C-alpha cells in the first residue's frame, strides 16, 4: 500500500489568531492557533502547518512565542513558515519547537537558501512552498502556464511551477508544498492534473494545498493527483469535515491512512 497518506490542517496566523480567506484575500478569523493545534493533534491529524502570513518584525516575536506554546501542547510534527529569510530565522523556529520550516518567497529570491538549510539541518527540515497560478499564455491561450508568486500571492514571477519544483528538489528540499492560487478557498477540489505531474516527475513528497471542499476531494487528490499529503484549512477550522471522519472515509475508499 505504500506510505500512509497524510492529512494536514493548515493554520494561517495573523496577529496571533488563525485566519482564512479565499484566493488569498478576504480573511476572516478562525480561532486561537494553539487551541486549534491541540484539537487537531488530539483528533488524529498527521501533521500541522502554521504560516505567519503577515511576517513583519514586531509580530515575529509573537509568532515565535506561539510556536513554543504549540510545541508544548501537540505530539505530531509541525511545519512553520512565513517571513523566513536566512538560516538564523530557521534556527530560531526549530529552537522554539518546530520540526520543519516552509520557505517560499525567500527561496525564489535566493535559491541557495534551500542548499544551506538542507546542509545545515537536513533535507527533512526544508519544505519548499510554491504558490502558483495557472494563466493563459499568449499567443497560445490553449496552453496555460503555472507562474510562481511571491509575498503570499501578491507578486508574480517569471519562474514556472515545474522547473522551479525540480530545482528545489535538486538543491535539497525534502518536500514540495504546492498551493494552487486558482483553487485556494474555492472548495471545488484540488489541482489534480498539476499535482499528478509534480508527483510523477519528482522523487520527494508532494503536499497538495488549495481547493478542499468535501471528503471526495481528498480521495481524488490521492487517487488522481498522486499527492503524498493533503493540506486544508477552512473545512477543518469551521468543523465542516472532522479529521477522524475524513480518515474513516478515506480508509473505506481503499486509501492507506493512519487511524
């Protein structure tokens, strides 16, 4: 059956509270990140991801304190990201209790940071997050291309999803966390075609993000998208899909999950 597929709630943290939006905008509050993290750990989530989505200097300290509080209350691996620009940031969060770090904008700007994290702390610590949007290409709109974005989806780059994912793997990334900006918060399902290509071309695990709306979407991301893990936020935060119920469903559909 291969490795068990992982279910990962994601908590976007702003000013010390969890928020959730649609297509990266229209944020609304979803509760206390420490309490949510503890609840997900108890419900059987396999891992957690915490993202500091407004990583300004002042909030940096608040966020590090939150990481320490989370580490004290959960017993599953958790990944922390948002505003990591150098090895010192990585060290600070690992010291606070994180198991892995997620880098996105900094990796696109300074790809050598991936090499540095992998050689200093090991590939298993380095998750490269890629926010990409599928856009029509001129003059061939029938062949859309996935462009990578910086700064939480605010700034478009010329880097393209697949070649950047390959480079991240070659530099030592341990996992790719791919968020489809087209699908984020829409609850219409994951970007399974792109995910399948990433999973089939790369040898490191692919975490799918963006688009979960019902239990069938999780089934499809594993069977059609070949993802190793599925990340979601609002369906968990607002109680639409309880983690234990989701895992029972996936097992019944023949997908290997840890119950």
